[in-house]
């Protein structure tokens, strides 16, 4: 008897089917991957089984018994846990407080006080047991996106779990952190826990899963065992198109004579996250930043844009020099930041796609006080088509879009302001393979048009595929700058790990 059996599930939002006639069976102890394009219905499926949404039609059986899962608490009671695609944490609460959200807090025996020490002890215990190292005493607002993901993983592991849903868990994790997650998955699996794994990274899917279900436009397009599955077959099931755009052939370009768009000299931030970083981006050039966890990549982009106060250093954008950049000044200079945390910084969730996309450039559409709505809508529609944003129309609220489609809106918004310098933090996280190629193509197009691109990715093959040069960071310092032509992933990783070993050795010597 399967652990979970779902029969003919439908879910409608307004007039639209997000899921239609989906039937899936999950066995105890299996890793079952769920794949499909952005907006295919993966997160909606997860939200139904974890009690966030109610299905429009269909049946759910748990150990052979039909069940109604009418709240997240009801799902947890059955032993169903989830790490959602978007983080569900309270920013002002500490890591430990967030861990225990929704659980009975340990109480004092004789009066209703909470036993904080006991909570901390239990949190530290699970942390040590799983080998996850995050500062639980800090408020979540001060944690980085990967730390928040690790916190949610910890939270899911705090409870007994028969079925665990992971929705894009590795989207902001580095390879090492992802490895940690994979070993946890193996451990859970050997204890008989079933895992439903959602990811756009097909190599992870092949590595982890026993069976793979493909969704397309809310319908089940097929189910394959790992032995039957290969990349081509999966992509064919995922898309209507016969052929997927192949990545462009890269050409090496000579940019040493081009003007410098961005010059960063000896940068250090007040919070010490960036200690000593220097780099340059020329026109027509794409520069990738790579480093292991905690290397300070995101922080460097934020510092350049003006989100982190500087302690030292000079930033020059198109010959305009500053040592105290601000976001307003950056925008004026033609710099855009595509942030990693799109819900936090990238989008206003309760505004429409159109409003979000034209927010920073509204003045371009106003003449004598009135908004030129027609032109605005036409431009928005053009961007939406080119990035294949799946939505009912440009007036749909971004909170109603799937995760990957939100990411596309963030990207489209940046393109709308015609910047001369793009700062992108994980620009393709959570987007499907088709759009990933499209975003790469658009970045290349921007560079070819004479702009500069600086981007951070924890996906080393992506850096090597897209960038002309790679800047390697370690512990807040830029330690090397290498042309990508002829460079292999091994070379870059060796550099990172060697630095880490040397760093540890000198630390011990002190
Ligand atoms: N709350 C909502 N209101 C209206 N429509 C919604 C809502 N949530 C999801 N949808 C729609 O349902 C469809 C499926 O979305 P879902 O989030 O399940 O996609 P997904 O497969 O998880 O995609 P991604 O890979 O981008 O995360 C999309 O068309 C989306 O716009
Ligand atoms: Mg999703």
C-alpha cells in the first residue's frame, strides 16, 4: 500500500486550472522528484498536500485511508513536513524562536513561562546532530538567504517525519551546503521517510530520485523511473516544443580596449563581511563572482549598489567616483541590482506585474502629469513575452505568480530601466531550463550592446558558461581574477579550497 495516494486532483484559481486531474502515488522510503516548467503546478501540489490550499476536486489517501488535510497543522499531525519555495520565517524572531514556531514551546512545570534554555538546548542538539552550522541566536532578518534555508531544514528535522516535501531547496545553496542536504536526504530515506523533491536542476534530480513525475500546464505529463529517464526525455515531457534552445556557442571577445564601466578598489564594509575586494568590469564584458559559502559575494554586490555602508574603498561607475554609494545614486548612474531575495527586496508582492516593472522608471511614462498607459502596457507586454512570463495578464498581482515567474518579473524590471551596469545575484535561481538559457542570452545581449554585467552564482558551471572573466572570492577578499577561456571547474574549486586550508592553518597558528 502506498504511503500517499492522490487521485484526480484539481485546483482552480479563479477561472484557471493550476492542477488538473493529477494522480500520484508515493511509496515509503522513496525519493520522488516533481519537475516541470515555471508555473506547471508543482508548488500548488505541495501546498494542497501540506494543508495550505484546499483542492477543488479529488481525493487524498494516507496509508490507505482517505483524509482531508485542512490545515498545515493537520498535515504535520500526519507526519508531513515541508520546506516551501519561499521562506516562512518571522524576521524579528531569533533562529531558535523560528524553529519552534507552531510547535508547543517547552513550558515551566509550575507556571506558564517558556523554558528558553531548554529550547536553546534542543535547537543546539539538532544542529550538532545534523552538522548544520548557523547562528541561531541572531534574528532571521540578519541571516543570509542560504542560512534561512538551512534554518528551515533544521525546523523540518525537529519533528518526526514520514513524508518531506522539498520545494527548490538548493536554489540559494552553495555546493557544500547542497551536499549536506543530500546526505540528510539519504539518511531520512534509509529511515523510511518518503521525500518529494522539486528542482529545476536535473543533475540533482537524477542523482537523488527513484522516480520522477513530470507536470506540464497543471497536468501530469508522465512518470519515469530513474533508469528510464534522461535529460532529453524529461525536457520533451516538460515542454510543448520539440526542441529546446541550445546554449549559445561562446565566443571570446577582446575587451581590453573598452572603457571601464565599474571600478572597485580596495573595498571593505563596516560590518566586516567584505574585507578587501577589487575588480573591474569593462563595457561588453560579463564578469562572474564565485566563492564558497560565506565568501562575501552577495555582500560585495550590495556594497557596490549602496546597501551596505563602506569602511574603506572607492567605487567608480562610468568615471563617477564615490566612497559612500546609495541606491538612489546607483539608479541615477544606470546601475541595477537584481537581488537574490526577490520577496524581500526585488518585488512589491501585492502590486501587479506592470506596476512592479515600471516602478523605478515611472517618470518615463508621465507627460504633463498623466501616465501614458498605452505605451507602458505595450512595453511591459513585450518584456513579458520575451521572458515567457506565465500569467493571466500584466495586471495580475505578483504574489499570485509561481516562484520562477516572480524571478522573471524581477529580471524584466531591471531590463526596463535600460541600465549600463547589471549587478545580478543568482539571476537564474528557480527558473526552468528554458528560461535559464533565455536569461543567459539576454545578459549576453546586454553586454554586446555595450553594457557591463557583474553576476554572482553558486553554480560554477553557469559562471564558466556565461562569464568572460571570473573573480574568485574567499573570506571577504577577492583573491584571483581569471579569464574563463580554457578554465575548468576544477581549477576554480582548487583555488577556493586551497585558500580555505591555508586560512585555517594560519588561524590555528595564531
Ligand atoms: N494564489 C494564487 N492565485 C492565483 N494563481 C495562482 C496562485 N498560486 C499559484 N497560481 C497559479 O498557478 C499556476 C501554478 O503555479 P505553481 O506555483 O504551482 O507553479 P510551479 O510549478 O511551482 O512553478 P515554479 O517552478 O515557477 O515555482 C501558475 O499559473 C500560478 O500563476
Ligand atoms: Mg514553485
